């Protein structure tokens, strides 16, 4: 989860007169917090990732924030001037983010609300009560937003440029001890995104902190992080049983999908005029519509003009909350891999699913393991030695995880020990490629899978990219040099057949690189364009956020050319027999865009669809029970309106979804998830 997404979702702030917004204000020119400023820390289970300060003076609230996350840097300040009506009337955000200049302004002038951000600008007549929701800014400025919402009538507030936010109490949580002991309250803010945004408030309605996979908390209370996370998650989970009861019941009668175009994932082909019958959670009949006998008591769903496929897989889905489940199912995603799951919340979510209290796809999770240091990954287990790496792997096995994902700050010797232990315990090994190493090095150590296409491209990167420690170089290097890599020459010419021979899986996540390398601020992302008009305004505004800023000496055109070369690489890997699994590294909306990019690369729609059905099922050893439409397998099915054999994007237009035999109307799932309509 990127910090900018969190900031864009909630941060609301304003500018004090006389503090102009300057383009790309350097760190040295940002505000310096006074000695009495409130200090907060940005943390995850892995450790600390940054600091934030908040202070007030003369009717203005100020924020200064520094975050270092896996090499990505946010250095920003923000000022909020509160007008007589209690609402912000002027805004400035200054500084830099991984996307570049973070400058943004808002002002009430001559009765109009006027704003300008890095992705948009606008002006409307001000109604005297609506609050501007910024496109970027400091995460900490969510404090002002939350406090004003808490004070609003019925805890509801109209937003600019659009939408409405509302706040609902979740649970009281005791924190601290001795002199610091007190009780804070978790509230859910809704209306700004598809999922509730939890925020922690003091008893008097003042801001205390925010907890997700990452958290921002007062320095004295950072030891309460896991306690707060669990209490908050448990309170949100209380909503789950009602949803599971509504949607998650196995059909009491057989369900017949008649006259469908069927995707045969095992053989990679589409077959016309088929009928499929599911009963008691299993597929019991598959064959020509003319010969399959439909039981007299069956519920019949006419599939003329429609296509029935196996339930889809997202092979790279970081699960952040229980609320994701309904949205994923509405997209036809009945299975997923979480490659780098936050340990405690994942175990608790797994148990809720087993008890039937949570409607969710089947998830196969890996523990993320990274080397301790300033660039360590959030939400992972950090290690400082080979012995600690082995212990982390053993913990993953003992707690029921199916794999381990190693990250970029691992030292080679720690990695070697961890991989060996993982194979000894039968765990799947995948991940990033650490500094000083190339694909052939991790393959020699025993990687089963390489995550992200940029790390496959790392084989051809110069030493100045390969040998630097972690961070943005692992992304900026392929963006800089990828366009010049000859994929038919060494070293790629030898790497591709080596990967095919050893069966090394690749999880390319092309959609996230399209967003990183190709997207420009203010232009609608290709992954999200089909959903425009179906989501809260604040969410849709975030679709305009562009990719990371290219480093000095590199242009956006260079990045785009390098991305095109990575797309070509995926096709070559697939043609050579390297198993490709479709993953998004996103929120779930991006999966069909991933498949569209595979088709653009030259795969057939059937080849692309296999990467999101039978291939990931084989990867986790579930292909005997799911991943294709075969008698005896679990009834994981998706009926889509259209012909993905001609237009893979038709996979977005889900009509019905069946997960383990539970038949769900996709439109009703979308409504429950917060969509206002079908994607285009």
C-alpha cells in the first residue's frame, strides 16, 4: 500500500496567507517544527519508516512529514488555516513525493472554492460548509479532516470536489500504562473509498492516530501498534457475518449454466454451446448443451451470448482488510495469493473465513522476510543474520503459511540459509532480487519464482544498478536502461531458456509498471478507466495520479519505452514455456488490465486467461480441486457478459460468481462493495 494513496484518500488541509506554494520545494526549505510540536512516528510491524510533526499557531495548523519506505521518499509540509466557520479556507502543500512535485493549493476567494493539484484544478461556488479533500499531502493532515468530521452534525460532511464522508464508532481501546494510560476510540470513515478508513480519536474528539498495515501514532504509544491493529480489525470484522450469511450460502438446489461459451483452461480453448451443472459445491456435469440433462429442480441460468470461466486468481494480491473480499468476488476473483502478508492479521482473517464469518476468496499467503535497515519493507519480518532468516522461515511454516517471499534488503548469506530452510520445510520460495544479485544468482540459490518483471530484466542491468542497496534503483534502473536491452542477445538469451528448463515462475505485475512508468499526472489510468463513474469521487480522483518521477537524465518517454520492452519480455518468457501467473500488486481492480497487457504483448486471450486460472492453481498445488471446469472440482465459476476470446476486457463484466458452490449475483456484490454500477 503506497502512502500517497492513503494521503489522497483523506488528507484535508489549507494554506496560511503569505506562504506560497513553490514547485518542488527542497527538503532544506521546508518548515522546521518547533520544539513543542506534537511528534508522531510512522511504523509497521517491521519497524519505523518515518516521523511526522503537528503544531498550531494563530488559527493555522502545520504539518511536517518525512517518510522513507523501501527507498521511496516523502518530504512534505502542509499548513491549514481554519476560517471563522470552522472549515479550512486556504491550503498549501509543498515538497516532494515519489511522483515528483507535491505542491497543491486550495483557497476560498470571492465566494469560490479554487484548487490546483498535480493532477487537476477546479473552481466551484463555495457553499460555506463543504470541506476540500486534497489529492495529495501529508498523511498526518488526516488529523484535521477527522477532527472536523467528528464535530460535524451527525458526523457527516460534504466534500469538494465531490462526495460525502461519514463517521461511525467502532470500539474503545485502552492504551498506554501508568501516566500514559487512557482510552482511545476507533472510528470508521466511509464515503471516501470502497473500504472504511479507520481513524483513532481521543475522548475529546482530537486525533490520536491511524493504524493499517502501517500506522502513524504518538511516539509514546508506538508499542501499542499490534494491540490497536487487532482491536480495530476485530471491530471491523463484526460486520462480516451478516454479509457472509447473505451471499456465502451454497445453493440448496443444483445450478445449471446452460448454453454457455466455456473456457477450457486445461487445454487453453473456448468451447461453444456448453452446459455446466454445479451441486453441493462441486461441478457435477460438463458437456454439450444438447446432451447434458438438467435436473428438474435445478436453478437454470441461461448463458446465451455469455462465457463461463473458472474463478479467477490474482497471484499478487496484498490483502489489507476484510472489506476487500466482497469487491474481489464481484470481479470474479475466487482465489488469490498474498505474497507478503502481515502475519497476525492474516492468521486472524484465515480463522474468520474458516468459521464462516467472512466472505472472501480462498487465499494462499506467504510471509515477507527482509533484511533489517532503513530500507526494510513494511509489514514484513525483519532479520539481521542467517540464523534469524531460518527462524523466520520456520515461523512461517509453523503458522500455516504456504510460502516465503524474500525482499530486497536481504544479504546473500542470509538469503541462502533462508531459501534452504524453506525448501526443507516444503514452502514455496519467491520474491524480489536483493542488491548485488541477478536472476541467475537467486535461481542458483533455489528461488521457485521471481516476482515482478523488472527483476527478470535485472539480469541485463549494469553493475551500478545491481550493486546498489535496495530502494528505487531496482525500479529506476530498469526504467532507465530497459529500453536498450536486446532480449535476443546475452545475457537474456541464456536466462530465458534457463528459467524455462527449471520451471521458474514469473509474476510480472505489468499493470503496476504501466502505472509506474507510463502514467502521467492528470491522465486517467488504463487500469481504472473502465470503472470511471462507479466509485466515490475521492477514489476516482486518485485514478489521475501518475507514475513515479523519472530520475535526472531520464524522461517519461524513456520509461515508456522501457515498459514496452518489459511487455515484450513477458511474451518471450511465455513462448519459451516459463510459467506466467497474473498478479496485480494492487487492490484487485487491475487484474483484467494485467490480462489485457498480456494480449497486447502477443498472447492469445486463452493463453492470458490461463495465467489467471489453471497456472496459479498448479503453482500452489490446488489444480486437482480448482482452476478449471472439470467434473469433481470445486464449483469456482464466473459467468461474464461477452466473449473474452475476442475481447479479454469482457472479463470485467461479471454476471454471476460461484465460489465453493455459493452462487452470487455480481451486481449485488458490487453494490455491497460500494460500486454504483458495472464497469465498462
